[in-house]
């Protein structure tokens, strides 16, 4: 019995040792499995931190910088308006009741002062001229007879061979005949003038811009038959904002272009004394250069955009390649002493060639990235190099940034 109990106790002890050993082994494996993800996380963090540190050291771009330049730029006032005839002449008939027999010009024809443009029927007027001439001849004959009778009466009156009444009658007849001759001469002049007016002539040099004359129509006095652009002289009626009217003076040069055609030049003739209450703009009348009008082919009624040359003013400028537009605003990238760029908002003004005027936000001593600004963001580190002489220009002295 004692032997069996000893064997049983020993078996239980051995089984307990085996179970304890198994439990200890399982705990060791679980600890190893738990520690493994932590080591991987640390390794990943180390790997993730490595590129960031590398980015802080390596620059994003190799760029060249440029300093803003001060330049004298022309100052201009922009305007737009219509091209119109300087003056238009209305050409019409001066006599009425006559039929239009011939029309000698068409719209677009150039005419000279005194040139015949249309002819009215002249038969009836010529007859009236002939009648007036005959009546004048009769009146002159009667005047000659009256003069002779009056001279005889004046010579006989001192001898009392003729009564005073007869002498007065002869003198009166002479005066009446003289008046009749003057009347017939005036009537003849009127009829000759009417005959001349049957020819409708141009009152001045110019171009025919309108025609209502129709062959066979009976015209009335004052009826318009043609419209004429006097001397083919055109003007630009520019609409200028009221705030800028005081800057424009007579004699200033204006430059404009109409309908995509070549540029025209002109000189300010006058500035309107009033301003439109609705648009708050005033008219500036500009005489266009005659040779430019011929070569450009502009016509009255065309719309034109242009500007008035006011003078020159100093302005701070940068290359257009240094300016980036984002969300409707303009920015440049300033380069600090640590070679980091700072995106700076600026206000731009005029543009000329490859330069942009900076009105606000930048001073002349601040270097900015010359080009390639589209690849940069605020705070990037860059490598600054000198601009190659082969690609720099006198106006800007900059080159494009090179992507690294």
C-alpha cells in the first residue's frame, strides 16, 4: 500500500512539473509575439522620418533670382467709342417742281467741290430765260425812246415851246422805262439762276455717304438728294470716365484700332464741356490722321478701342515669369537668407512686353524667384544659382528655374 501511494504522489508531482513547464513556454512565445509589432512600428517610424529629414536638407528646385527694376513707363488713359464723320453735308434741290433727269454719282464716290451730282429737267427753265431776255430787249428799246423824248423836252423847255406838263410827262416816262429795264434784268438773273440750280453740285470735297435721288422723281425745294462726308474727314468720339477727363488736353496724341484693323493715330481736337448723367463719362473728339484713314479702311459707325498718351511715370517692375496667379490674386516668391521661399501677395498694374508693374507688396531690394514659380510652394527650400548670360535679357536679367 505504501509503495502504491508513493508512486501515485510521484506521478502527480511529475505531471504538475510538465504542466508548469508548458505554461511557461506558452507565456514566453506570447511575449515574443507581442514585442514584434512594436519593433516593426519603431522601424517604420524611423524609415518615415528619414525622407523628411532628407527633404529638409535637399532643395526642391534650382532657381535664379531677380531684383525688381524701376523703369519709366508711359501713362495712358484707356477709352472706347465710335468713329463718325467730322461733318456731314446734306445736298438737295434748290428749285422745285422739276423732274430729276440724271443722277451722276453713287454712294462711296469721291466728289470735288462744284462737281455736278445730278441734273434736273431744264426745258421749262430755259424757256423762261428766253422770255426774260426778250422782255429785257423790249424794255431797253422803250428806255431809249423815253430818253430821247426827255432830252428833247429839256432842250425846248427854256424857250417855252413845250409846256411844263409835257416836259414832266417825258421825264416821268424816262424814269419808268429805266425801272422797267432794271426789273427785266433782275427777272432774267433769277431765271438764269434757276437754270443753274437745275444742276445739283457738291458743296465741298468729300465722299457720298447716302443717296435718295431717283431718276424721274419730281423734286421739291430743300429735298435732300445726297449726303456727303465733308473732306472724308473722320473723328473718334471717345467715351472717357469723368475722373480722367481733366487729364486730357487738346493736342494730345491718341492711338486706337477698330475692328481688328491696323492702329490709327489722331489728335485731340476738343473735350466735351458736359458729362453724361447716366454713364458718368464725357466725349473727347479726336481728329484722325487722313492717311491712316485711307490705309486702314475705317468707316463711320465703327467701334474702336484706344488710349490717350498722358506722359511717363516711374514704376517698379518684375518679369512676368516671376508672377503667379492664384485665386484671382498675384504672388511672387521672395528668397530669404536661408534659401527658403516665402509666397508674397502683390498688386499688379500695367503690363508691357515681358514686364509687369508692381503697385504694392514689394520693394526694390527684395530678390524674387525669376521663373518656375508654378513648381514652388510657400516655405520650400531652393538652391539659388546665377542666371546664365546666354539666356538672360537686358530688361529682366533672369532665366527659368530648372526642375531638379
